[in-house]
C-alpha cells in the first residue's frame, strides 16, 4: 500500500501557500517563434525546452505540475515528457507531480500503467477513469496516488456522470467509492471541474477532506471564486486548481516564461483571496 501523495500535497500547500496546479499541455503550433519548428525531429526538443522554462518560471508559485500525456505522445515526444518529469523531480522536488493520463483497465494491464506513471514518469499521482471499479485501481493505488475522474469540466459530462442511480447522481457514487473503498488501499483524490461549482460543493460534502483537482478555470471559463468557496476542506486547503493554456500561452514572444510567471502569480493570488473570503482560513 502506497502512502505519500497526501503528505507531499499538504506540505507544499503550506510551504508555498499555493493551491495552484499548472497543467503542462504543450502545443507546438502555439509556441513562440524562436521555439517553433516544422521539423518533426526537432519538435520533442522544443517541447522539452518550452515546458522546462515554464516549470522553472513558476515552480515556487504552485502546489503541482500536471503534464498531459497526449500532448507529448501526439508529437512522439514521450522522451521529452521523461526529461520534463526528471527535471521537476531534481530541480523542484517540493512540487507534486501529477501525470494526467486518465488510465483505467483490468488489473494485469493496470500494473503496467503503474510502471509507466510511477517508474517511467516519476509521478506522485496519476489521473484514472474509475469506470472499472476498485480492483482495477488497486495496482495503481499500491504504487502511488490516484486521482479519479468524478464530475469533469466538459459540457457533455452530464450525459453519464449525472445519471440517476438510486436517487443520487452517478458522480456522487464515484466520490463515495473513492473516499471509502479506494482510500483503504492508498492516497486518492477526485477530479471535479470548475465549470460546475455546485457539484464541487456536493462532492466536498460527500468526501470530507479528500483532495480535489479542479480543472476548467481560464480558457474553459470556470468560476474560480465559486469553485474555491465550494471546494475548500476544513483547513482552508484541499484543492489543486488547475490552469493550463491561460498560463502557458500568456505571451507568444520570447518572454513567454516571464509572462507565464505573472499569470501564475495573479492566479495564485486570486485563489488565496477567494480562500480568505470564505472565512475558513
């Protein structure tokens, strides 16, 4: 049984006074001119350089970095992802590293996904699709933290996640399963989108102090203040508010990393202000 994700997260919440998670979603078509290339062989190197500069510019402002595996794999840049993760581990070891991979499969396959997340990419936690249930999650839980999709930020999420199951929406059954069953095997968290603050509040009421990863602010238009107010735990923490494109692409020029830092500072300040306004801390 693995423990440590929650401990590391609590430590960085306090040491850096931050509940901001920066998503690393590299899109070479949006890179500044000096990093843009049409040569497929050079794209992985450009991705690594872009992400590492973002990481170094913002590492003291965040609680977590969340590289999204598809953005690397689509460019045949898994090696760049390894390089970025290794850099975070070596240069910014206080920051939690989340692999956004949304894995979920039967036990024997899940064991290999665990090797991928925790050995190859050195993650503290990995995002998981909970549809296969507890036994499929156990190989991951035994190795590191697991962050289960619960009520996601996309517009179509209600088609399945809001289905009525014995008088309650399905996403609350997922939240309860993770908080009660999965937590027996390791450190867990849940994904609930900032586009649905009322659902964040419902999940928080269901899971007590379990951490919640909240994507959807910034480019997706989620309500940061309402999400923070709805999702804080009893200590005034409990959240990983994720912002990707709004921070990564604050500038299209050579000052992109400095611009990302300014945007991260502004977002962290807004999160802390919302937390203070809640009266919990």
